């Protein structure tokens, strides 16, 4: 049985690419040094896959920042603003990814968006009327040659033209139809090059096919590929899909001249049904995504083998594959030295997934596989008892009543009470929570982790950071303060580490965007809060100031969405368990005198089902209640905030309002402000703080810029309802740019207040 990988993590076993890139950004290493690190990583990853016997090993899945940005460059579609800086190729690329401020000019980064239902982010292509799409790069061809030089014959992977066109923003009067021919021609040119190189298979990723598509969309997809595939020559073309099923286009897809079709059998609820209804063409290879590319649990060989055998009813030519790129799981379990065996035996990260593929390809071809050693060892894990239950927590969730999700006093009435108590005046300024994670802040945590300093010393240092942070905010003149989150490595991992039922890893990093990686904790058993988690820090911070200091928590949906979830109970069950734990924390903060409590739901939208018909019935029906469960027990005078990264919740504005928070802040500077129209149209009740500047970039925004954003916001939002804040936490920023940016923010607020 042949096997295929859709993509492999690229940052490296020890995040080598991240560290090298960051050094490069700080101008500490040369382009050549960065390229050397990248090349070594590619080599290592190819060799690894080759020794696991993977038949179709991907190349060009590597990226210095993002694969869609790579395609944008490859298609000559990088906006002129970046090209005109006159930087070299690498720096032009990074300017588009991160923004640029320096001698050559001042440009913002391209917008960044979440990649389907993952926590990976892509850079949004922008197409202008004068954009001329044509093949203009060398990356996929060069990487193929590079692999060939070490005797690895790869399958180049490129995001397909349809997904590119659908994800692009159209900045002029031209629309998608105006670019389709150019894109088709560019992909034909790409195939020509692969033909010259003698490439056997190429993979075009078209994940957009798993989203709701109109008939016009499907027609456009079909006409694009009819053109492209007419020129494929000797190269075999794999159409790769993932993150769901392709119910809107399956019939058209199987009629096109692809040589292979990659389908997701894990997230694709209707994939099997599609095969059942429409069959699978005998002249094509079925790339069956049967091994989880998104979660870290071992595959159950019995289930996988039965699934693959069942697929034999539809095709005689099956390649087993992961459900999506392994980009979304950590590199290897070998990095984990402190996970006990009774825990780690359940897991398979990227490298271990390769081993599973290897074993499965051998087992599937063997008669009597059920007696084989590898099979038996695997099945032992699934038959053994696992101690992880907490009966009390289960009972608490089971006995939740309607009243547990409702605050006694309605929001409109709470508002008057809170205004009276907090006395903030119009247009209060605040931040989202974290302050820059300086070297000292990070060292404090790592020293404590290594046992170099005691808990008491650690806490003393944290107090020092909190004091600095409060002093700085007082000096800047912000109205509602934060403690700065210097005790947190990550907003989810921190809570995971403090909740029973979680296990956490040392080096299980997953790329979130560019050089940013996150280390999602793993929900291993039932969740319970054993002790107060944040009260100590918040109480201390509040003791230093007369201004309100926000208590800062992460909400249950975000904790869940940024963790690796269990596969044996429902998401709803997990969300309510976490909701109960956060509720206890909220009540303790209130008890300790904290007047404003922010419960971040940064990732609320992330796992919104890709298919609209499932939004209400399979997600929002438990996600919104899980949030309400956290704060329904507080007194009316306690103000509850929430924060969401990315403002694109136009379509669920009513649900967001229904979270019943008093204030919400959200990202708004990198995406269009259409959200504000949606808020107005829906008579949004929650007070809002649309972020006035982008914290994902080191660029310092001027006060004038922020004044303009605020003026615009005030045309749609009542001044009584508006807050002023950056669009996310400041942890990834440097101190200097943070001070300057916040000083400008406060100045902008004053200018606006004076004008009112
Ligand atoms: N309070 C968190 C912080 O400021 C929120 C981060 C986020 O939304 N991603 O870091
Ligand atoms: Zn955010």
C-alpha cells in the first residue's frame, strides 16, 4: 500500500527556523545563514519521511512565513507597495509578512487570517487592477531539485489557483472572474516547469472546496481546472482537499482530468456518503485521509484498517494519507522527557504519525494482520483502562440548570450600576492584557521551571514586573489597567497547567503564524480547578493602583479550541467542565475585590463549523452557554469584558451579543471595519473596543492614524459605548515600540475627547 503526506511541520524539532528568522529580523545573522538553517531542516524532514517509507513525500510545504504568501509571490501578485521599497527578494517577502518601517519606507503587513478551522494564520493576497498574474518565482522548482540532489523524489505541493482566488481580496474594480484566465495560465506555466523537471506527481491544495460553495463557484473551479489540466503533460496532478468534505463539488471534481483526488475521511462527515452516491472513478487514485493531521492521539489501527478496507468497495487504487498537513501537530514525542508512560502511550505527534503510516501500510497488505505484533501493541492502548475520570465534575455538568447560564440583572440595568461604580468617563482607554514579554520575564519563568529559583523568588520577580507594568500604565495615563500577564507563557497553556485533567508538554510547539508557535496543552481527563489560579497576581496589581485593574482569564471555548481535545467525550462536555472551573476563578476574583473581569474568547470563532448549516446546531448551542456559565454568578456591579481576536463575526453578531458580556474588545485594524456596520444593524448592546492599531507588527502607529480610526468608529458607534484599545495583547512586542504606541493611543483618545 502506498502512502502520502500532505505536508510536514517546518519550524523544526527545536523551532530552529523560528529562532534563525528572529535573529535575521534583528539583523544578527545574514541571509545565507538563515537559508542554511532552512535547507538543513528541509533535508532532515525529507530524510525522515524517506526512512518511514512514505511514497509521496511533499516538497515546497516549507515556507519562511506562510505558504499562501509564497503562492502570492510565485504568481507575481505581491502588491507594488512592497516591491517599491526596493529591498532584496527575501526582505520584500518579509515586508509583506510583517510590515516594514525603516530607511526604505513605511508599509503595513498584509492582513492575516485564520486558515480554515485551525489556529494557523495565512496572509491574505491583495489583487489590484494592475496586478498581473503570471509565473514569477522559482521556489517549488528549486525545492524539488534540492530534494532530488539528496535522492528524494518529492511531490511538490502548491496551494491551488481556486483557493488562491477565493481567499484573495480584490482592491480595485476587478473581480475574481477578471483574474481566472491569468491564474490558469500561471498554473499551466507551473506544470510546464514540472514537466521539464520530470516531476511525477504534483499536489494542488484546494481546501476551499470543503466550504459552502455556490454553483457559480463550482463552475469557476471546473473551468479553471479544465484549462490547467489540458496542459498537464506527463505530470500527474493530485487535487488535495482537507478540513471537511467536498459535498458541493464532488460530482464535478470526479469528472475532471485529475489523476488523484485527496479526500478527508476524518473531518469530512459526508465523504463516505459521497463515494457511495457518486462512486469513485476507476482511472484515478484515491488519496484517503485516514490519519489525523490535527490531533495528537494515536490512531486506532482497527478503525483505520476497517475504514481503508471499506474504501476498497469504491477504488482499487488507494493511497493512505493524513487528513491534512501535519503542520498542525507538534514535531515529536521524543522531545517530551517528563510525560509519564501511561500518558504518552496514547499520543502520536508528526514523527510518530510517520511511524504509524509505515506500520499501517505494512499491516494493510498482510493477511492475518490481526496477529501481527505492531497491531497487537497498538490495540493494547485502546483496550486498556485509562484512569482519568472525575465523577464529581461529571455530576456537576450533568446537573447544570438553565439559571446557571443567566445573570440576574439584565445588561442595560447593570450598565448604570457599573458606570456609577467605576466612574470612567467617556471613551475609556485600556489594553488587552499582556505586556511585552521581555528577556527578564521569560528568564524568570524558565529559571523557575528548571528549579534554579524558588517559588517565592519567582513570585517576588513577578510582583516586580507587575509593579513596573502598573507604573508604566499610570504614567501613560490609561484608564483601566492590567497586570501584564508576566506569569503566563501562553493564555491557554497557563490555564491548562493549573487545571487537573490537563497534561502539558515541554516542546510540543505548533506554528500559529510566521515565527510564532504555540504549545497547546492536552485535555487528558475530566477538568477541575484545584486552586485559585490568578487571584494572587490580580489582587497584588489592584493593590498598587486606585484605577481599576482587570482580572484576566481565558474563556472555556478558547481554552478548548487551543488545546488538543479528547476524542472520547463531546466538545460540549469539555467546554462545560472548563466553564465550571473558570466560573470558580471568576467568583474568587470578585471576592478579592476585582471590579472588572475580562474573560478572553480569542478563539471563539475558530472552530465554528466550516459548513453554515452546522453553526447553530453543532457549535454555538454549547459555545455561547459555556461562556455565560463563567460569569452568570457575579454581582451586577462587576463588569465583565471579553476579547476576540479577529473581528469577522458579522454573521454571528447576535450570538456574540448573547454572550452577555458588558464590554468586548476585538481586532479591527487589519481587517475592514464592516463589523461596525453589522454591530449597528443588529443594535449590538455590548460596549465595544474595536482595536485602533495592529499589534502584530512592530510598526508604531501615529496618534493621527488612530484618531482617524476612532472618528470612523464614532460615525457608527455611540460614544457612550466606545472603548479605546489596541487590537490584541502586547506580549510579542518590544517595550520601546509599546510605550510609543500606547502614548500615541492615549494622545489620540484625548484629541477625540476634546473634539466631542
Ligand atoms: N489577554 C490576552 C493577551 O493580552 C489576550 C491574547 C489574545 O487575544 N490572543 O495576551
Ligand atoms: Zn486577541
